[in-house]
């Protein structure tokens, strides 16, 4: 039981500091998954490696980031 609890606690700490989709600060206006770069794929294995972001979506994200800063 102690080993299981240690493993769960270790994974929670690991996820808080390394995962993009985990939020610690809920007071910020932009969540971390909106700040990530869409052209960079953090996956270890990717089957469809060609992904392109629509220029209109990119422009909108840049405008939102500029307004919040």
C-alpha cells in the first residue's frame, strides 16, 4: 500500500511540473494548452507527422496572447 501511495504521489508531482495540460495557477487568463506551439509535437510516436495550423487560427491566437500580456 505504501509503494502504491508513493507511486501516485510521485506521478502527481511529475505531472504538475512537466505536463502542459495541468494548471497550477487558475488565475491566469490563458491556460497552458493555449500557449503551446502547435507545430511542435511532444509525442514520442506520431503516425501523422504533417500537421499545419490554419493561418487564421494562428493570427487569432497571437492577438489573444498580445491582449492578455
